[in-house]
C-alpha cells in the first residue's frame, strides 16, 4: 500500500464470529481509490451490464464499471448476509479509530459510501473531497452538513479563480440527482447475486440519503437552518 495514501481500514465482526476486513486507500493527489481487486472480474462488473442511465462512459472505451470493480470483494463476501445481523464495525484511519455496534447494513453502507465516491466514476467524482474526510456511520444530518459545507468551500475556490460569480446549491442538487441514478444502476447490478439482502439494503440506504439531500436543496436546508439562528441574548 502507498505509504502516503489516505487509509481507511474497515473490520466487520459479525456476531457469529466471522471477521471481514476491507482496506481502502486513496491516492493522496487524485483521491481516487487504489484498486484492491484484480482481474478476472465477474460479468456483472462490465460497463454494459445494467449500465447507469447517466453514465458518460462507453463500453467501447471502458470495459468495466469502475465502482462495480471496487465493490466486487464487498458484494461477494456479504451477498448472503442478512442486513439486520448484528456486528461490530471498526474503522481505523491514520488520525483516529471509529467503532460501532450496529447492523450489517449500516456497516456496509459506510464502506460502500467511500468506495463509490472514490472509484473514479465521473458522476461521483465531486464527492472525493468529502471522502477524504470520511466520517463512518454518518447520520443523514451529518452527511447533509458535510456535503453542503464542502460544496460551498469548493465554490469559494472557484470564485477566487474567477470561474463563478455567485454561490448557490443548484449545481449540487443536479449532481445528487445523478447520484441517485448511479445508486439505482448499482442496485440493478447486484440485485440477483445473493439470496439475502445486506448489500442491496446498503445501496438502498445510500439512495435514500441522496434523495433526502436533493429534497433539502429545494427547501433551503430548513432542517439545519436553526443551528445558525442567533439567540435573543446575542
């Protein structure tokens, strides 16, 4: 593993004693995930297999879906695990360690989230800065704050370069609408791979979060606006 890479080492410990480890490393410059799996890849990872509606890639120039390739090991190991199954999830980074007693679905959702954001999918690339500051087990509220804050920070840098003249969430709303299509496409890819539902539910959870974020953009972030209201004593 690249010594300078940003590292996220996930361990999922199921209540029946099964232990699974996923080591995720991001290139320190591009923030693209360093692919851990190697060929041959399963047929469902081919780009043309249930290709996402919004995908700008073509099978003529790209044989495999970059996200599908990177979630191969995750899907194969957990395709027959029930989503409600209890487990302990630990995520170690260079700066700190996170742990939570939770369901298999929540653990998988955290792992899926960072993989999807950093797999060099053109639709998901805008999430790379947020993935650099990955927060395991993030709630919808936390995800909303991080997503909008980092987007506005990116807008600020674009403004400093003279590329934009105003800040708004219109572009972010459009980006999250495309994220929903990617989630739907990935779900279609893995829907028939196992008898249980943990991996599929993890995708559904991410899809729900992206829908919620898109909705919040329409309503001016009403659910978090009160955090910034000054008290009467100020």
